[in-house]
């Protein structure tokens, strides 16, 4: 699985300042945590909790 994450902060110079101060670091941690969670579910039996199987009748 490959994630492609592209964003641009709004509000011109204020957005760029927010990006430098906290947004870039926040988004990096957010995506790392998301990837850890996906990996955990994929490598354990927990994946069964999030997938729904339909049986044919």
C-alpha cells in the first residue's frame, strides 16, 4: 500500500507560517499513527472486526 499525501495550507503567508510551526509535524505524526494502526490490524485477527462479509443465499 502506498499513501500519497499532498496538501497546501490556505491563507497565503499565514498558512505557510502555520505549516512551519505545527501543521507539517502534526500531519506526519497523524499518518505514522494511521499506518501503525493499519499494520496492527493487518497482522492480527483484528482485521475481521472491520471487514464485512456477505454470504450468498
